[in-house]
C-alpha cells in the first residue's frame, strides 16, 4: 500500500481496545492515483493518535495505519 502504511504490516494494537467498524474510504496517493478501500477497525493510541485497519480493495491484506484525513477520505457507509 504505497504511501499509506506507517508501521510494519504485522503490528497489531491490543484487541480489547479495538473498535470494529465498516467504513468505506477513498485512498489518495501522493502521485495522484486513488483507490477504494475500507476501514474495518479503529484504535486510539495513548498519545491520542488515531489508527485504522485499512484494506485497499484488490491490494492485499488489511494493515494498521495512522489515520490521515488528507489521504483517507471517509465515504458514506450507506445511503438513506
């Protein structure tokens, strides 16, 4: 996941602190490319940093990354 991954792919926060969600996102890359993905969990570090487990469709396994609203644009989960 070029430009999105901030930590090693195998890093995991404590499971008891993870909030499971289903949140579609648009991933914007530095080169101007973009992809659709989803966040399936949130975690907040002790220092307040917000992390998400992100899976970019057709690009591998979900990975934890720091949430950056400039690169990860939240999309509606459903339409009313």
